[in-house]
C-alpha cells in the first residue's frame, strides 16, 4: 500500500519520516476508504501533542499518492525486539513500557471527543534509543461518538482486537484496554493465539508473571466490555499495584487494617518501612491523611524501631476502628457497599513522645533494579526525596560509581525527583553490577546518609562467533558518519531516500543481537577449578580484566577525532601544492611572497585541500560532488578574504608566516565546507537565492563573485597570466557550485 521514507527537512534541519500511501495496489472498491483512513490519520495526528506520540509536520498529495510527514523515530518496534529476544521480556521491563502506554492511551481517551486507537499491538509501538515509547500508525483510529451504535469498519489485528471490533457494537476506551492487555500478554509470554478471545489462566503459560499482573490482564480481556476496567487509569492501578503495599514475601495490603495485620506479622520488616517513610507515602497515595500524619510524627519523634511500630499499630487500630464505625464500608478491607451515616468526631489517641528526634527526609525507593541493560545509556528510573512539610532540610546527591548518571546533585524543598541512568559503556563484560546513590543531608540535620542501591545486568554481545557484531552495535554508532549519510537538498524541499524495507520502516537498521546473549569469556588454557564460593562470586560480579583494557571512545570523541583526521589530510594535501610548484618556479626561488607564483600556490590550495578532506572521509559518489562544490567554495571565500585582509592590515610580506597562516585557513575551510551540516547550509543558502532569481542571472552573479574572489588572491602582485589562472579557478569554483545546486533543484522540480 505504500512505504515509509527517511527524509531531511532543510528548513528545520531535522530528519523526518514520510509515510506514503499509493493507490496502485488498492482494489478500486477500497480506494475511497483507504484515502479516508489516511486523511483521518493526518487529522488526528495534527491535533495531538504528547511525548509518546510522533509529532506531525504536514500532509500533501501528488498524482494519486498521499504523503504524511511526521517525526522520524530512531528505534525498533516491540515486535521486532521480541523476535530478536526470542523469549519473553522480564515483567519489570514490560511494566515500564505499560506505564508509558497507559499514559498515552489516557491522553487519547481524554480528548473531546475521545480518540480510540483500535490497533494496539507490539508492531505499532516503537522504543527509541533513549528508552521512550512511541505509539505509531493511527490508520484505523477513530473518534468516539456516543450516538453511534456500531463502527462503520471492521478493522484490527487478529489476536489483539476485542470481539466488539468484529461485531455490531461500537468500540470505546475499553476496546483499547483489551488490546493493550493482549499486547502486554504477548510481551510477557512470547505467545499469542489469533483465534478466540480473552485470557483465562495467564500464569499457566508463564508462572513468572506475578498474580497481581495476571489478574489485571485477565480482567482487562474479558469478553464483555462491561466486565473490563472502565478506564485506563483503573487498569493501570490494578496492573502496577498502585494503591497496594507489598511485603517481601508477596503479601499485599490494600487497606489500612490489612497493613496493620501484615505489620504485626512481620514487625522487623514493617519497622524498616515505617522509618524509611514508605508506609507514610502509601498512606498519602490512598488518601488516609490522618494516618499519614500519625506515621510522620511517630517516625520523626521515636528513635526505637520496635517502640515506634508498637505506637503506630496502637494508634492505627484505634483510628481504623473509629473510621469503620463512623463511615461507610467503602473504607473496609472487604470493599462492601454501604450508605454513609453521620460520624462522631475522630480524635487521635494520646501517645508519649520520646526524647530523640529523627530525620524528616524520606527516600523512595531504596533499590533501583534496571534489569538487563544493553550497550549505551539506559532509560531513566526515578528516586523521590521528600521532606516533611514545615521542616527545612537540604543536602547533596551523588553516586559512588562513575557509570551511574544523575540529573540532580542537590535536594531542597518538600519534594525532589532524581532521574538515574546507567552508562554501560563505562563497564566491561557481561555481569551483574551493583552501585550506590547517596543522599547526604547538610550539616545540622540529624539523619545520616541515605543509601539507594542501584543494580543492573549489563549485556555485552560477544564477538567470538561474528567479528562484525561489535562494530555494528547501536551504542557505538558514529554520529559523524550518520550526518555524512544525509542528503543535501534544495531550498525548502524534502528529499526522500529509497524506501526502507518492511523490517526497517521508520527506523535506522539496527544489528540483530544473538538469540541468546552469553557473557563474553576469555580462555587461556585450562584454568584450575575454583571453589564453589568463588564460582558464585564470579558468576554474579565482573572479573578483573587482568591487564590494560581501555574503554571505547565516546561518540563525541570519535566525532572530533574524525574532524581532526580530516583537517590533517587537508593540511597535508594543500602543502603538496607548494612542494610541487617549488621546482617549477622560473626564478628558482621558493614560491612565496613577493614571488608571483605564490598566487598559483593559493589558487591550487582551493581544489587540492578539498580533495584531501574527501580522501580522508569518502561520502559516496553523489554526495562527494556536493561536498566538493561546497568545500571549494568555502575555501576560496575564506582564502580570498584572508589574503586581502593581510595586504590591507599588515603590508609586510613575512613570507613563511603568511604562507603558514593561509595554509591553516585553507585546511580549516575545506574541513568545515565538507562537513555535512555546513555543506547543507551552503546549499540551502545558494538555493534560496537561485529560487528568487532567474537562472541566467544566477549564473552571471556566480561568475562575478568567482572572478572577484579570484582577483583578491592576487592583490599585491603585478597582473600576469597567473592572475588569469586565479580568475579562472575562482569562476570555475563558484559556477560549479551554482550549477550543482541548479541540477539538484531540477531533480526536485523537473
């Protein structure tokens, strides 16, 4: 039906994606509906603005072909990731994606009128390189209209679409909840049946799925829409356990009296939760303001954990009993319906405050488990730092390990959020790593440093079986190379590169990792058997390298290394002009000022320095022509201006110094003029002028400018045939640049 192209917007200097719909392969009876769906997608995207949706740039049609211009998403679909993984994803990772998907669906459903996506599946969810989720393909999305009893189209993907999407009922928010649950189920089990509807026993397929998640998926995929969750918000709470307090053994509390029972059964664990502020945070989440205040006062005033828990349970039992007698049963543990009756005033039971205060700082969570982390910088996980209202407390935030990245280094105020990421390029070997983030209150606060543990399983692809795998990892992609692959275009135009394959729609090709990732191993003969304890330690933590094993350079370092290499190549090739002309000088002297052959040296630097940059980094035949034209044009301009300024300001020949400075200027100009971004800017600027003038006038201006720049190279020398050579090189350079851009414009506008 069409293709997706990667293109470049020269006005914004950004990469974008162009989605094409061609009617050549669509049956005549379906063409009107296909066009309608495509226009609906454009209209929906145009009105939306959400971080988990691709931004919309424009829509146009040409010769029965319709095009949608949108944000280019660099990543893979969850379907492609699942195929490459070859096994279910860990629950923690899937729930992280579920949070983002629930957010974007809630945003769509909150529109007026609501937007029903109708095609939620792993193939329509992309994960960017920075870990964010993007929901793509609104081709069959629709506006929810309450007055319509059923949908006009029967569309969707078998296995993910709910039964009402195939029948006579109208799809609504609950239809998207069904599809989202089926999507998460496939990611958690790597299985999906295209026949039948709903889920019954999720844990029978994958016992590693927690009971809470299994129950949420089963209810969300009920056959009847009225048996499902009413909203994405309700599904999210059930799926992620929001409003549920979970102990280490899996026991859960959803009400204060259930929490009191668990605290009495596990006093040591409960006292830790109380002093860490986690119980207080949970009470705040479920709206128990009085209990939250009591927990905060006890935590701040009582220093002994056992005594604090005893006082907390005593007061909580009395408050819960008062609530049960004074209010409806909606606050009870069984959730039975009742009628609200007037309640007597509830007073907080008296308790004796101790002598020693504790810190008002609350930190949650105390452990960040990133799970499997692939090469590069991971998606963020958040730490919440809260200070009790009315109390002043501030401090520092830092990581003990360099591979832990923080976006905040201080906390001050009632609430601070810290995003934590892992830079796996600073770690060597596939292993389990543990680090710490320290929250250190300033002097004067009684609380000691608070430690948050950071854990991650670093995955490094072993290249023993495929020596090319390492060089293709996304984490070591060279931005300089990617920029040089971008096509330079004419003014205001979008140039589409050849269509991507079906597996590469809207993405750059990403190498396929091995089906089973094993830690890289080094063998130097047969090692002696290690004790069991050492074997366990080695399997959990990384081994020492045993020698110097430097970390790979960062992307920015590689880019500047490439610039330096290109500059050196331009400098060396430009100096060859002087070396070759020195023996040919009729005066048998060095071709330096005041020798007129210096003009030929300067003019020769223009093409030769540019040639050196292309030798250092060959961009391909078509792009090389663009870079050669812009590189020579930039070198000619800067050399001419520099030469004229020297004659105007210094007046002295100072031959060696003048030659060396002009040589550096020529090499720098050639390097900059052939750089992708600057080359595109030059082409854009010239195309802007050509688009507003006649072709003949543009060529005339090019000749005049080239002749003027060529003449500036000869300032201070007597007019001779060398002057003519300089003029010819100047005219050829500017005319060639204009001719090349004119050809590009003709390709776009034949």
